C-alpha cells in the first residue's frame, strides 16, 4: 500500500520467493533500499510482459500475483457442468 511504512513495504518484498536472490545475483552490492527499488522494478517489468498479473488496489498501490497459479486454482461450483 502507498501509505505503508518503508520497513513494512520492504518486508513484504523480501517475502516474495526468489525475488531478492535475482536482485543479488545481478546487483550484489545493492543495499536494502536499492534492492527494494530493484525488486519493485522487476515486478513491474514481469507484469508488463504478462508473466505475472498486476492489479490496482482500492486503497492505493498494486497487488502482484501468479497468473498461471490463479488460473489453476479455479474452483467450480457443483451446479456448473465441467
């Protein structure tokens, strides 16, 4: 969220599996603030190439998600024919 403190925002970014590892692979000397910026930049880039989805959130900010994972987790109701 846009009104979230920087420390909480960075903590959310570091929770994304593999994201920090990619940044450290290509920018090994980046400090936490720089790594946070690069991680967000990477997420936006992945969404522009439709590798992940990006949705605007009502309170301000963006939510990123795995598009394939969300498609595979579709639950059909009992009333629908499959």
